[in-house]
């Protein structure tokens, strides 16, 4: 892979074709150890949906986290 202006990566044509990448497609870059991983946003969304599929839809994880933090803060305040 080569790089172009403004830090853009140039993906070889054969790889772009095999992955059905088009000009202007946006990929998310992340580091995995010593590797650079490029993924479509849709692939990341599917992976996250699968990872959390066991959680019932009526459960709001953000609300649960906030409730846990408030309870913890209340316990700390009571200890003072």
C-alpha cells in the first residue's frame, strides 16, 4: 500500500476490486497490535450488534451505568 497527499492510503486495484471498494468509500481505521485494520462502518455495526445481541431491547445500558455511578457516589458520600 502506498500513501498519497494528506496521509491518504492508496489501496492496490486488485484488493479494491476483491473487496468491492469504490472511490470515495470511507473506511474506519483502528490499530490492532502492530497492525492497521481498515473496516467498513457497516461491518463494525454488525459486529457490535452481534456482541450485544444477548441484551434485551428494553434494557438501556446507559441508564444502567448512570444508576450504578449514582449508587456508588451515594455510598461514597455516606462513608465521609
